[in-house]
C-alpha cells in the first residue's frame, strides 16, 4: 500500500513540513510494509517557501529585509532550479507584529521588494510569490518603492511606503522600476478573490485583523482608491481583478508589474507534481489546522481531495478541528476526522498537535489496513 501524506500547515502549532514528517512516521510505525511519501503543501501563505523547497529539492537563501514595522529582519527565499520562491508571511507576516502593536498605518511591504531584488541580483528571472498571511495594508507601495517606483507627496517629498503614506500620494512614477522586472515572469499564489476596493476589498475585509477600526478601514479604502486612480492612469483598470485586494493590495501592485495571479493550490500543484504523485498512490491523507465551511472555497485540502477523485484515489482529511459547516466537506473525502483527543482548550490543542496527529494517523492507517484485508478475503461467514 502506498500512502501520500500531503498536509498544509496546522497554523500556530505545526508547519506543513513537520506535519508531513509526523504522518510519515505514524504510517511506518503502524504498517512497516507500507510506502509512505511526504509531500508538505501550502497555498501561498505561511510555509510556501518551505513546502516547495522541501518537496522540490531546492535550497534556502537568507536575506536581510525590511520587517513589517520597518525594522530589519533576517528572512529567506527559496530556489528550485531557475525559480525563486518568496512569501509575504516570512517577511512581514501578521504573527511578526504583536497584537497590541497592530496598525496598518505603520506597516510596510518593503521586505518583499528587498527579497525580490536579492533574487534578481542572484540571476533569477522567474518568481513564485505567496501572498497569504501578511500584516500590511499599504497597496504594495512599500515593495514597489524598493523596486524603483517613486511616490511623492504634494510637496514633492518621497514617501517611504507605509500604510499611512497611501493618503499622502500625489504623484506615482514607475519609470525608475528595476529594468530586470520587464523580462521577469512572476506568478502570484493567491487564494483570495477580493477586489482592491469596497465592501469586499482589502481594507474592509482584512483591515480589522491587522488592527484597523471601522473608521480607519473607510479611510484606508478611500486612500487606496486615490492611489489606484494614479496607478491605472493610461492603463487598463486593475482594481477589480479577483485577487487585487490580496495582502492589503499587494495583489494590485503585482498586477501593475504584469504578474499573473493564480490560486495557491494550483500553483503548488504545478510545481510539486501533485497530480502525478496522487495518481501513483493508493490513499492520500491531507490536513490543516481547522476545517469548516470556508475550506469549501478553494482551500488546499479540498483541492487535494478533488484531484484525488479525478485520479481514482481515496482522500482522507485529518484536521486540527472540524468547525461550522464542516459536514459540507464529506462528499469530497472518504473520511474527515479531528485529531483532538478530548475536551481541550485551544492552547492545549495546539500544544498537543504533534501527539494528536501521530495517534490519529496511526488509527487511520490501522482502519485502512483492516478494511483492505476485509475487501481481499471477503466477509467471514458462519
């Protein structure tokens, strides 16, 4: 029996790489004769670089970059062949800002510009960029400024690219953009389809989790609209493209650079050969930190399950918890299970995630093995 272990991260407790390693160990301990294949996954958020580097046999390159609050942080991007892989989450992710310090006026996406320039300097011209999990709402001006764009206020003073600068922009000039971007191929892994502006836009939907009050969300949206007017002058509108509102408007900035936005699960699928690995397996086990009705909207476990169904392979979901409307997932999986062992607080669940995932995977493999044996010999009769 061949089992493919393809989990997303269990956010706050296990990375996708750690989760896959735990699941492989559980399969081998329970059924030594089984072939267990680890394929840690991601959808453009936290762990995208690690997943691609681990599964693709790539490497990490460490860089000094601008953190979410403008301080310097040590981070990294990945390389696989001729492709550089970057993610917002490890440069200016929301967990990098203490909850008490969260304020989208004070955060910047400049770190992504730093990492892209480092990759360009190293000779890379093809990029995969994951946008999930950012702490920013600056419309991407921080990143664009580092890459050579100029933003001036009414007095002609250059703006530094923080969220507060959106409302001060009087002039946008892309003529100084790094010329190497003209020949670069940029694919953005983006799982949200929000436009840049309005009730479904970047500021209104994601601003509150980044520290914005309702009034500040309205101000940011108005400032983002004025900024979009200047960027779009003389070019096709970009603000309503699905995903333009991703990562506080970073999707919009990448569209302005000519990037292609695509669902994160599809981007990872293509780079990891997910379909082929599923086709070659008898069972595929995926997982995530919490599964609920939102998982139906293109999250990675559902994508894995749909590929498995297309390839005639059975898929099972092991989740940190099964939330509201998780029953909607049932038609897509052979089974959906929570790894929680009993009544627990959130902190206990996260602390015990490794043990719960290990035990649940062993139990699942024991069940699959017993069912397979029964199918081979048929039901016993008196």
